[in-house]
C-alpha cells in the first residue's frame, strides 16, 4: 500500500477515483436528498417482460421485442468474428484465427473429458454454440446504451397497457404505484438526462392533471436489452438443450432411453423411480431457464440501481462482477447441457444385471 | 406465464434465432477450425513419426557403419598378420639358403685346402725321395747306378706304412 502511494501515477489515479466517487455520491440519488443530484436520473422503470420495439404490432399481433433485436446482434457479432477469423485459414494461424482455435480446442478438450472422445464431436457444436451465444448476449448487455436509450411511450399508452395486463391477471390496477418519467421536448427517441432525479410522476398524479405545462409524461422503451433478461431466451435455449439431450439419448439407447422413465421391469418401485426421473427431467428445463434468467436479470437491476445511487464510479466494480457472472452462467448452461447429454447416452447399469 | 412474459412468438423467435446461429457457427467456425486442428494434429503426428523413422534409420546406418568398420579393421589385422608370416617365411628361407651356400662354400674351401695339402705332401714326398736318393748317392756312389737305386727307393716308399691318401 505504501509503495502504491509512493508511485505518483497510482496516487493520481487513486485521487481521481476518489474525486469521481465524491462527485458521483453528491450528484446521484443519494446526494439528491441533500440538494445535490445534478448527475443522477430517476430509477429506470424495470419491466420483467421484453418490450416491443414498435408501438403497434407488425404482422398479426407479432411484434419484434428489444431482446430479439439483441439476440440478432449477438448472432451477427459471432458470425462476423467467425467469418473474419476463418476467412483465410492458414497452417500458421494469425491472431484472430489463433484465438478461435484456442477457444475451440479448449472447449473440445472439455467436451472430450466429460463425454469421451467419440461422443464429444457429436455434442460439441451445441455445447459450443450455447456457450458462445449466452456469453456474447450477456457481455453485450453490459455495454452502455443497453436499457437506457429507447423510444418514447406516452403515458396514456403505458397506463392503458398496464390496465389491460392487470385485468388479464385478475388483479386490481393501482395508479398510485405506477411510476412514469417526465420528459422535456418532443423527440421520439428518449433517454434520462442528467439531474432529473425528481422527474417522476405516478399514474394517479398524471390523471389528476398535475403534469407541468410544456412537458410530457411517459416511459422509455429501450431499443436494446440483454437477451437473457427476457425469459423467452433462456427458455428457448433450455428447450433446445433438453430436446437434443433426449434425441441423443434415444438415438444412442433406443427404447432403453424411454425405459429410464417408464420402468415396468422392477415393479411399482421401479415405476415410481422412473416417474421421478421424468419429473426431474422436466424440472431441468425450469432450472436451466430460471438460473440464467435470474442471474442476468438481477445483474441488470443491480447495474441500474448502482447507476442510480452513485453515478460514474458506483457501477465500476459491478461491471466486473457482471462480466464474471455472464461468463459463469454461459459456462454453466453449456456444461450442464454437455453433462446431461453424456449421462443420457449412457445406459443405466442396472439394466444389464 | 403471462406475468413472466413468456410468449409463444418470443420463444419461437429465439429458438429460430438460435438454430440460425447454430448453422452459421457450424459452417463458419466449427467446421473450418476443427478441420484445421485435425489437419495440424495429423501433420504433427506425421512429423513425429518421420523424426522417429529418421532416428531409427540413423541408428541403423550407424550400427551398419560400425560393423563395416570392425570388418575392415579385422581384415586389415589379418592382412598384416599374413604379411608378417610371409615375411617371416621368406626370411627363414633366405637364411636357410644363405646357410647352405655358406656351408657349400666352406666345404669347397676345405676340399681345396685338402687338395692343396695333398699336393704339397706329394711334392714334399717327391722332394724328400729326391733328397734321399741324392743322400744315398753320396753314401754309396759307386756301388749302384742311379737307376737301380731309384727303383729300390720307390719300392721302399710304396711299401712304407702311412702312404696312399696322404693322411696319418
């Protein structure tokens, strides 16, 4: 520590960080309570569901959501990197080709250690694709601009949607609990400006006509939102993974695979155990889905909250945390798929006794 | 389901997106990279095998060379031994030949000496006979003529013991 303070560069960096922290603290939502708040903006309206990019559904009630767009961006990024890396394959690899080769060789090694050399080649493409897609989506979601810039949805539309949703769920709509933001100007693209911590209005206040003249109330529908913060994405991945696992199980063991779940050979206990196995297979889809969705959604909320409380530097350690979580979740999803595939293709030892 | 935002189009869209990504990555990434990795590992294996072969061949040729060297050495030794033997025999032969020659020469010389001596003894005897005659002439000058005398002495000498081959 003493050596760190003796180094003038480190000392300058540390001082700058401290100053930024103080500015952030004073300018954020915390400082707003004491007359600061010049940097902060109100807490983003956190939506569990993915939001449509267009106000009206495009074709037959189907609308493109921001998470679909992000998934496509992730796909485009991966395709571009793959194309650039493998465009001119050479025996002595360049940097990008070397990186891709190292990643693929490493993951092929993992697949071989889990599933054995023969099956590894079979499972590898799905295993690798799940990892790359989840990782890219998670890491893209950390970039600035995600969840903060979007189209403006007027208050009337927003309240209307909420009323419909509450009615569909059989709940009472509470206008006092529904918060919206207050914006200036008429731009179709909206974002939360500096020093707007107090620019919040509830639906109740809006309907009473408390909105100031020349301003408009509404919410931001972000253009970009991390793909895995929409439960549809992890669910789609989990379904594909489990369908493939059972397809591999069936093609490797035939009816023996079905016999794991409909076991008539060992009497009622066998049948019961088989049914339990079946239930656990189904629960895997759910655990797959909610593990990934929960981690990434929570990470997103954490980043929003920290940016709200301490702008500028409050976010920084949690960005590192989110990088780590994003990687770990991608790895876990891919690894579990691989392990389930490996176990599904091995027949139960008891069948042969 | 609805509260969480699970929608059929949402799931369907993401499934399709994922399958597209799967296809794209399979064609653009996994296939070329795995092919390259396989090719490289095959090449390395070939290289290692070639090196192993070269090493074995080198060892073999080295053993071969050593064997040839040993053969050559042994052959050289044998040749030297043979040459020495030939030289020895030649020397013995020459020595024996020289010895016999020397012996022959000596024998010839001895024979010569013997002959000379015999001749000398013969001469001496004749001389001695002459002297004896002249001595006897002086003693009995008038009693006998010289011719009768000589015959008498010749007869005497022939009958005398130790005459003939000149050796005692």
